[in-house]
C-alpha cells in the first residue's frame, strides 16, 4: 500500500542519501559517483521527480477531491436558512407584510419571502368528537399551559374527529399554517418524508355553504405523532358558519380515516394562523421587471442604499448598464430616477430622450440594491482562465439560493453584463463553485468569460444553526406602524452551514462503518432499530443453525404494559431487512414473549430506616424488569446480581435468604441459581414475597 505521508515528508536530500546507500548493493560495477557522470544525472532527475510526486500526491484540487467523493455518492450539504413560524395573535387588526420585511431577535435577522396579510383570523375553540359526543380540548390553545390532551380519544378509531373553530372567515389566505406540539417518543426514528403517514390517515375538511368539503393538506405531524406544522390550502369561495360543534364559528375538521397508532397521540398545544420567516440578512437585493417604460422598486434592506440598473436591448442578449440621471437632455444609456414619498424609487426609460431603452420583454430590466458594506467591496476580481482559479468574496456564510455574480465584458459598443449563478452549465457559460461558508468561489470553467470582471450581484448571509432559535422567543418587526413582538410556538428548524470538504469526508467515513447489508447479528439489530418512523426499544438477533435462519426478536415502544408487535411494524421491518439481507440469508421476525419472575427473599434491615420495604421491592423490580431496563432478549438473570443489588442498599444489613423462580418454564428456565430466558423472551417482575427482619444493630 502506498504510504502517502512518508512520500510527502521525505526531502530530496534524504532520498539521494538512500540512493547512494543502495547503489553499491544494486550495482557493484558502478564506480563513478561524480556529479559529472551521466548516470548520476539520470539518478538525480529520477529522485527529483519522485520528490515532486511525493509533494503533489496529496495536493489534489478541491474539484478533484469532490469528484472522488461524488463517485461514492457524497456531495456537500448546502447551507440552509432556519425557518421559524410566527404567531400574529397579538395584532388588533390585520397587517400586510411585504416581501423582505425584517424581524429581529438580538443580532439575528429573519425575513419574509413573499407578501402576505396576517392577523385576519384566530382559533377560538378546539373540540374532539368521539361516538357523536364532543369533548372540549380548547385548553390546548393556551400557550401558557401544556396539559396533554388525547385529541382522538383514549382509543383512537376511524371516524373520530377534531374540530378547529375560527372567529372569522380565513378563505382570503392562500395558505393556512397550524402548529401542534405533541408528546412523542424520543425513540421514534425519523422518516425521510415528514408527511408520510404510517399509523393513521386523516381527512381534512372545511365547512362551506354546501357542507363539509375536503381540502389539500400537508401534515408534518404524521397524523399528530410528532410536533410540527400543518399547511392547508382552502378551496375557492367563502366558508360558512358551522353550528355542529358546541361553539359556533368557521370550522376546519380533521377526521380519522384509519387509526393503527402505536402510541396514542397526546397534544399539549395548538397554534393557528402562523406565517413563515427565514433567518437571513440580505445585503444586496435583485429584482427584475418586464414590458415597462417605468419601474418602481422598494428597498427591503433599508433607506441608505445604492442602485444599479440594467436593461436588455435585444432578445437573448446580455444586459447593458443604465446610468441614473435626474433630467433628460443627454444622449446615452441613461434612465430618470425619482424618490417617492413612501421611500420607493421609480426608474423611467425613454428611447426618445436618451437614444437607448430596454426592449419590452420578460425580465428586460434588472435593478440591484446594495447596502453600504457591499457597495464598498462589491468588486470580486478578474477571470484569468487558469484551472481552479479561486476568488475571495467580501462576506461568508452566504445563502446559496440568493447568490449570483455580475460578469462584465467589453464589446465594440461598450460593456455588456451577465448575471451568473453558481454551478449553472451552458455553452460558453462561466461555471464556478460557491463555497458559501468560507466566502470563496472556485472557477472550474471560464467559458467565454476570460478577462471578465466579476462583481457582487445578489447576496444574503445566514447564521446557520444559530437561527434554530428556541420556542417562545419574541421577534420584533422593523416597522414603526406595527406594535408588539411576534411569538414563535415552535423551534426554528433547518438552519445549517454548507458542509466543508473535511465534513463530507468524515460523513463518508462514518457511512462506511454504518451497516447497510445485514451480515452479523449486530448488523441485523442496528438495521431493525433504525427502521424509519418506528419506535423500537430493543432488538435481538440469533442464528438458528438447524434451519439456517436468523431470528430477530423486536420490542416496540407502546403505551401497553406488555407491548405487542403490530402488523405495521412487522411489514416495515420485513421490507427494510429484505432490502438489506444477503441473497443466501433468510430471516424471521419474532414477536416478544414475557415471562414473570417470582422472588422470595428474607432481609435483615437497619432499624432507623422507615421506607425499607419500598426500597427493597423497587430494587428487586429494577433488576428483574427487562422491559424497561437495558437488559435484552434472552439475557441471563444472574442470582448474584440480584443478591448484591439488594445488599448494596443503605437500609439493608444483610440478605438472609433469596430465591428466584420462573412462573413460565417454557419461556424461562431455571439452571442452578440463575434464570435463562428464551431468545425471544423478556423477564418482568412476578410475585415478590419479601420478609423483613429488623436487625439489632443501630
């Protein structure tokens, strides 16, 4: 195997010393060691070449290293803005938010990504319906308390419903967002698709003048199994007041179509009519317009900004820059600008006045707005055309989706401008990688842009995982016409920086150690425990040599005292193992069996303890209970472990007598003093016969 570190570390002089030591051994006829000898010259050249190889063998370019990782299926995860859902319940009247409105908490900035009106409706009641009887669970709307409510009853079944009552008609909104906080299991594995429903299906409806009508919903709670948002799209037309529930109002209803829950849904809080903001700080903003002689732009990044205006004069061509003037009477590429009372800026184009104007087509005009910081440093550099040219960008932790560069080239009629996004391939295009976390670009292919000057176009930065703020924070809108702060009921999600090359490499190494194929017993157990969407406490794989079969016993996490393995669990686990088993291997999934272990014990206790019986019984139960402890299927229950566990209690003087016995000899057998459960069996405490004797010692 090639030892890269040694090749890189050894110098030319050290290599020549090795050559001179080896030469008399390799060739006894070699007698001339003078530098003038042609043979020595050849050896020196070969040694120098070897030294260069050693220095360069690990000096692979970023592109080459990423290409190697890409061949293995690994690409760097891009940085993402954190998303936060905000409540507008405190608003006394509806407020229209513009695209790019900014919210702050500390030094973090959050922005809207579209225009919307918030504060139009509120939830005034939530009711659970089971067997035609309503139960009021409106306490879930109180954000100050967190009392769990079984919103589909103690025994969820098809037909049970949940009614959301609203004070006003929300049909004018494009999308409604609710958020549910759920007490879920920390053992539940994540699913790749957060909207996948494994254990239940829900039909969502709204009440219209024609009755209940089904609506489109994206439910990220997986039917109230996990905390998350519920996004609804209402049908066209107005809603009607529903009088079916105990409280009259506009209504949205969720009805169980299928209910096979492993854990009964327990909802602590429900929040309605939320809106999304994204953690980013826009520093240069771009907006396009079409088919107009006059465009109006409102700056989303403040008032102290700079404008650049570009126009496309021919179809399919690059853009030209238009200088800003306040009056006509000059020939050239100019446009009039005027600042309006509301702070917006209007730009007017006239071919009659200036001799040039953008054509009337789609995206024929582009306006870029810079803040002070970016305007002073917006020149990135020149494209020289050599391989993997790197350039520094005047900011880091960039939002990849917002970024592009302006490439300026010269032609016979002046300068032309192109707006180039990262990693966009086309004939003659400038192809570059954006390392947004580090604030660098790497030009892979200059295309037709050699000697082009590059400038910042659009850029926004993010704080990565810092944007995943905790629930219950208060965010302030940067507008004087809106009072009060906005509350976020759920944590911020998704915020992260772009993966570095080293992080991708470590992820690749970790993946190589993660079992995909089921070969060993640990592989089977790991694959079963990580089945997406399931809650699995324990798994134990054993080999049946006679049948040449791998048997896997599985304990799910459930509300039952003795959890059963449902058909859904069996099917999901079977599908996962079928995908990952070796062709020659067979397996069988076993449901858990439970064996009660009886304990008879005589213990001498110290006199100054009062709760010794409870302490001793709790200690015995903890050692015998395999369902809630770290003990696995088939683990031997050792007499001495139980004995010493009791003896170690402070209240115990000594254990006089102790015996264990299995209450089901088919599932767990007694051998000498220990108990050996079957490979698919878990022990649990049976009858405990405890005799307490007070010790004479104080």
